[in-house]
C-alpha cells in the first residue's frame, strides 16, 4: 500500500491580478518518481516555489510527512525534508564544489557562533563529519575529481550534478528537481535518468518538472499536468497521455 | 623541506613577530615620542572596530553605514558606569561587558527591521540609525541629564587590572611602562583575540552560511539556512565587537562626546574594511592601519610642506586630509575595487564581474 | 489653529524644495537603479556659486533689482551644476557599471566628501550669508505669515515640476528616458543611445538641484558647505516616501515630508510632554525613511513588490 508523503489541496496563489495557481491539489507517494508537466506559464515553477517555502500560498492545505507545512519558511521546509534544485542552476559560484555541498549540510549540523569561536572537540568533530559526508556525496553523483574547483568553472552537466549533490546533503525525503535535463544532450539525459533512479532507490522520493514529455513518460511513476494554474490531470503516464484535456492543452483543439 | 623544518620556520616567524610586537611601544616611543604610541593604541582600537564591521559587511555582505553607533553605545555605557557622572565607579569587567551586551542589543534592534533590505537601501537606513543615535546622545541632557549632551562625559575611570591602574605609569623589573604602553598591551591582546574570533567564524558552519547568503540568498534559504537568524547574528557579533572597542576607548581617552561618533567615523571604518579587502582579515587589518596612520603622518607633514613650497597655508591640514580621503575612496574603487589586500576569492569575483559586464555591454 | 496653518505653509515651502531635489534622486534611481549620494553636494554648489556671482556683481557696483541678480546667478550656477553632474556620472558611475553595487556607492561617498572639502577650500567653513538683495515682505494668509519670496518658491517649484512631467511624457527625450529606465538593453536595441540618456538624466537632475540650492539659500538666508548632506537625506527620504523611480511620487513625497516635518517640529513639544524638543527635528526625516523602507518600501505611489518569503 503506497504511503502518502506529500499532500496538497486547494492551493491558490495570486500575484496581484494574476491567479497563478487555482485550487491545485495533488499527492505524492513515498518512493515514487512524480512528474509535473504542462505548457510554459502553467505554474509549475510557481507550485515548486510554494512547496519549498519561497512563495506563501494564499489558501489551501499542505501536509508533508505528517507535518503541516502551509506557509512555512524555507528553512523549516528543508528541515522537514524537502530539498530542491533550480531551473537556472543557483550554485554558490565563488565557493568550491566541496564547499557548496558543505553548505547543504548546514541544516543537519548545529555548531553556532560560540562553537565556531571556541572550536572545541565537538565542533571539530562535526566539521570533519561535514567534510567527509560532502566528499561522499560528490562521489555519489560522480564529480569528486573536481572537488576543489570553483563552482562557476564547472561544465553545465557537472553543475547540475553539484546542485543535486548539494540538495542531497540536506538529507531530504523529497527531492524536487526543476527541469534538471534542460540543455542536456541525449547522453547526458540518460546519465541523469540513471542518477535519479539511483537516488530513488536510495529511498528519496522525487518530484520532477520537465519539458521532455517522452523522458517523463518513461521515467515517472505518476504525473500531474498543470495548465493555466489548474491541475487538469493526474495519474500514471499511460492514462495522462491519452487524456483529451492534456492533448488539448499541448496541441490545441483537434481539427475536424 | 620536511614537516619539522616548516613548522620550525613558522614558529621562528611567529616568535619574531611576537618579540617585535612586544617591544614596539618602546621603539616607537623612543624614536617618535609617546604621542605616536598613543596613535598606535588608537590603531589597535580601529583594528577591532574594522574587524567587527568586517563581520557584517565582509562576511555577511550587509552594508552598514551606521556602525559607529555601537562604538558609541559601548563608550557611553562605560562612561556612565565608571565615572563621577552618576557616581558609579564599576570595575571594567562589569562596564565593558555590559557595554558590549548593550551594543549587541542595539545591533539586534537595528537588524530586525532591516532584514528585507539590501544594498543601497540598507546602507541608507543604517546611516539613519547611526544619526538617530548620535542626535539622541547629543540631546539627552534635558529634562533628565543622561548623556550630558554636547559636553559629553569626562573624568572617566581608567581600567584597573588587579590593583594596577592603566592610567598611571608602571615601574617593574627596572623598566618604566607609561600609561600608553600599558593600554597598548591590553589592546594588542584584545585585537589578537578579535582576529582569532574572526578567523574561526570565517572557517565555520556559520561562516559558510554567510558566504552562501552573500552569493545567493534565495539558494541559501533553500538549503535550509535560517536567513533571519544569521543576519541578526552578524549584526549582533559586529555590534558586540564595536561595543567592546567603545568601552576600551572611553577608559583610554577618559572622555566621550557625541562629536567622536558621527557619520564620518562610520564612513572611515567602512573605508577601512572596503579599501583594505572586504572579508579578508589581513586586508582589513591593513586597511585599519593605513587609514589611521596615514592621516596622522599627513597631519604632521602637510603644514610644513605647504609653508616650504608656497610660503603659506593654502589648505588647512584637516581640509587636506579629508579631501585626500575622499579622493582615495574614488580612486581605489576605480583602480582596485577589491581592496589593497583582497582574498583570492574576492579578487576573482571582481574580475569575473568585470568580464561578465564587458560581455553584456 | 494659528500654529497649524503656519506649519502647513512652512511645510509647503520646505516640501516644494524637497520635491525639486527629490526629482534628481528619483530620475537617477529610475534609470540606473542606484542612489546618487553626491546629489546633495550639487545642490550645495548651486547655492554657493549663485551667492558668489551675486556678491561679485554687487561688489562690482552692478545695481540691478534683486530678483534679476538671482536669475543671473542661476544662469551661471545651473550650467555649472549640470557640468558637475555630468562629471560625477562619468567619473564615479559609468566606469563601475558592471561592478558589485558597493563600488559605486563608495565612489559616490568619496565624491561627496571631495565636493564638500572643495567647497571649504573655495568658500571656507563658515556659514555664508545670502546677499541682502531681496526684500522679505510678509503676506498674511489665514493668520499665518509667509514671505513673498516663499510664495515665489512654491509657485516656481510647481511650474518646474509640471514642466518636467510634461517633458517626460510628451517629448522624444522623455520617451527615451522612460524606455531606458524600464529596460536599458531593449531601449538600446531600439536606437536609444543609453549612455547619452543617462548623462542627460544626471544633467537635468543637477540643473534642478542648482535651482533648489538657491531656493534653500534664500529661504534660510545662508549657505554652508555641509548643507547638502542633510537636505540631500531629506529629499532622498521624500523620493522613497513617494515611490522611488516615480516622478509624481517624488513631488508628492516632497510636499508630504515637508508638511510632516513642519508639523512635527511645531508640535513635538506638546506630543512628548516636553521630553523632546524641536532640536530633534532632523530625526523626523530619518524616522519616516526607516518606517517607509521597512513597511512600504515601494512608497506611496510605487508598485507593490512581490510577496516572497
């Protein structure tokens, strides 16, 4: 029996006159790869931002892993177990690759200012652990050879992997990826698919926005479709692909 | 070279520096006179101030143009608690920590409303806060006399450590340590502690969080960093350092008045941080040293130089000093915006920014 | 009631001047996204140069009516300040267009200091009295007094501001300015010479600043090398209050701030039971600034910012 990890209902988000999200509801089960598709401007990234605390929804409910995360701040959301990557990769460019991942460990460590200044054995041990875990994660995504490079010097594909490693450092239960395959060639996309399966098999649920519909159909266990801020379909790929509303949203009304 | 020899080399350098620093007041005092030792003491105070502001501006990337206010709070707290003004003569280990805590509270008070502000707006608001504090210091002499207004508070107690007053000369081991030498050693120890504190903060979980905040606050928040808390922490820690330096200043100078805590002073400390090398502790120390010593040298040189060349004073020393300071700010930003001694990371940021702008333009 | 009307009138005079200076800040912010810290000093220069010209003419025995002398003074000061504004942009801002935001702020502060110190070099540290060539006939309105000069100030400000607003709306230059402030890259692609427009904005704002400087000097009967700082701060507050980047906002903000400050100074003793006196007047502007930036950073007429965590 699939266990619900994340459930949202009736989510509304307005920006002045623009009704970006209308009554959106969906539920994601533990261990699945859940896809979010829809035409440009449908509200996918807006929904992402709501789920990760960057936008405050106007109405609705949002429960994650038994916790109420409605209108929670980003760091609370991350602490609860949701991590994300960004559509246009937001790395800490001037920091090294390793340091980027170490920042990801912030939420799971606790040395404060006093600990930093006194630098007792507990703090030093924690720093060592942060470093080791970060190196492990770099290895996990396959970029440990560039650990000391400045993040902005990395190739595009490596930057994407670094972003994923950094998010995994927060020990998420749900990893939300915003168009991770954007700008990738078929080979890189395959590598990405492998990585995502590996992450899912490691016990992390994945929420995925992508434009490559074929990729989504092949990869996702279930898919939701947004159009003009509303959810128009949700289900397994085969059903969604045949749903007339979905076809209309992408291709327009069929001509006679 | 083996590990043993490298460590030995480092150790010898360290010992050499320690010895030089230990005899510095004597060398300066005998060659240039005790007034220059006093200047060295002020330099150490400014190093502490600049390093405090460095936490806010350099580490966390929060532009604060009213930093002198925390210096003022620390100084006035000490002045009120350890002088004839209220008849209290509390010892330094009460007045200075209280001043520091009080300053840290002000830091939180300043930080809380400005959490959403950035860049220019943050600069202006912090400037406003600094000015408000100064105006209050200047006017809180009626109806109840708290700060004694523009006249300030004088006859402040010097620091007494274990029965030894730093306000008087100390004769020990056949050597005479005038008051300015004693304060030098105290300030030196505290400066070193502030440097160590800064370095440890920089290379810690908190330090990384501040860099992340500086680079991309949204990504930082999405990585679980509590933005509000680390911003407030930066303000509080910076204010704390400022407050300690303020208390030391009050005991050293023996006198405080609102004049010492104006906008120019805030700008001066900001200049020390930015021109020295924002976020880079050695650079900030260098900035503090250069911007304290150079004007003093100028002051001694500019009068006579004009008399010799022109036969009269065209520009009074204070005017010239400020003019050159303003020019220095402009020229440095145009020629070497990363500062005199930036960290490699920061220097790289600037070259990258220039390259990006050139490509866009 | 008398105090109330008096303070309102005072506020209108002060506010009109603030508005004129605020326009300079808001135009530059609208086009470049930065605060021109040195603008206050341009205002100061306008006042000082005008006074020097008038003193020079009077000293040379020229006997023209007061207002004519002021106009001649302005004819020298306005172009001088325009040149100053142009130079400031070329030296402090243009070379640093790509740099992190801190750099132009520091150069602006540096220039501000340089200008103040240069003023000391030229005119000394003392308050410079405004030459006694204007009469200060007092008019009586609703029991409060206002000088003819102050009425002229108010009227002139309104005329200038209306002129500016018309220019921005109707002329080619104005269109180019609006386009550049919305999207410089695209404006460039549409054939707008962005660099020239930016220079024009600075020059225009500086010209207005010069006129405002003279108004301040005639209203307070003196000028001083440090006068630019405080009045610059207040005018900037007015620009923010009205909605930075918004011309109408600068005008509204200026008038409103002037009135708030006057009423505040007039009534502060009563409001605080004698604890605070009118020597706290300068705080008003700062408090308004801080409150606006914290609670409604878009100002009265600006756009509301997006609701982000």
